[in-house]
C-alpha cells in the first residue's frame, strides 16, 4: 500500500513527505496554485518514492512558481528522482538545481 503524501509549508520552503506517485498526487494537484504561492524551495528529502506521475507534478509545480515570478530550487532529491529526470533527458529549467 502506498504511503500517503503530505507537505508542510515553512516560510518559503515546501517540504514533501511520503510517496509522490500516481496514487498520491491528486491531493496536492487539487491545491497546487495555493500551496506553491511564495515558495522558492522544494525540500524533497522526506520523499520515500517518486514515479513518473510525481515527476510530472514537480515539473508542473516548478512552472507555476516560475509563472508567479519566483525562482525555485529543488533540494534533497533521491537518486531515483535524479535518474528519472536523466532518463527523460529533462532540461535543467524544468527542475532547476535538482541537487542531492
């Protein structure tokens, strides 16, 4: 059974926890515009699993932040997430500073 996805706002940082996958992304998708308002850092170290649906959501959230006029950094990405991004040959602009 999939571990639930949760998130916590801390100033301009959005912390993710649990699994970001096809079974869990809907809860965040429904609130995406509001949740990322004013955010400039996605802290991903609390994620235990990310699949392609989770990757797509992160790309979408990054685009929303950019559209709101902010720059975003992704921190704490797992090897799995970095590998997914590499397999899809994603340009840096889609997931800026995808660091470990």
